[in-house]
C-alpha cells in the first residue's frame, strides 16, 4: 500500500525561463505550473534540450526564472536576494550530480565535510555528522580513501553522503546514475529510495534512464519546455 502524498513542498506558478543569445531569445520553459509533495520521489524525463536540468536548477535556487513564482517549503525563493538565496540553498538543498564533483585531493571524509565548514558546528559535531552520513551510504569503512581509490559507484555514494550531511529538506539529482554500470546504478537508486522512505527526504531526479525513473513514485515528462501529465 503506497503512502498518501504529503502537502506540497514545492510550488511553481507560471514559470518561464528564457535565455538570450546575442539578439535572440531562446525560450526553455514556458509557463510551468507544478506542485511536488513533501516526502515524494519524482523523476523528470524528456529529450535533450527539453528543459529538465533548467527546471531542476530553478527548484534548487541555482537559477532564477524569467517570469513566475517558485515557493519551496513556505519560502518564495524568487524574492530572495543573492545572499539570502545562497544561505537558503545551503540549508534546504542537497545536490547530487552525474559527475560526482568530488575533490581528488580530499578523502571521502573531507569531501563530505565540505558543506559543514560553512556552518557554526564545532569539529566534534562535524565529525559525528560526516560519520553518520557515510554510514548511511554504507561507506563507513572508506572514510580515509581518496576518490581515485574508490569505484564510480562508491564515488557517487560519497557524493550522496555530502548531499545529505547538512540534513537538507530536498535532494535534487541530475542524472545520478548516468556514469554508472547497472549494478552500481541499482545501489544508488536503492539508496535514494531509502532516503525518501526512512529519512523522509523529498527527491527530484532528472534522468534519461527509464529503469531509473521507474524507481520514482511519480514520473513527469518535459517536452519543448512544457510539462506533460504526470504518470
């Protein structure tokens, strides 16, 4: 029996995004209305250039819409200043990327600790949080390993530990299994399911992979900047 959806935690109203190339306007998103419930796992699919990553970046506060409003967890982020938006992002959003984005000169522990260095937490509190995050992703025994000493799947799990170490409200994942073999991809998808189910994270994932998308509770399809009905 599936859980009843929670209250909407993400609300987009009339969101448009237009990029400018010299004198030409390039519309990417056209009047997006979207609600995503808290503690849901949603997948965004669509052909290249359909606006998936742009929509993810808008939800995460990395980019700003050309028109429309975006409200996340009660905050209308379209109204925030750049400084306030950066603070809000650090507190509420965890990022998972296709390329892992780990620093090769830092150990797994140090990579996961990075977001906490911007917080007032003391060293002992940071250590406890990092150790907990690495245990959640089943890498408690790899804390002192460098990225080059890890498999691709392990690197992505370190990246997920870094995304959850601040206990964010929402996880945004852009092609998180895109560089992984099927076995490693399966481990990462199971981990995302665990984070949604046990830790009540809201997850929005962009993916080209139908097998990855099937793990989400809701699949949304973008085409030419417009949302199709959810599945």
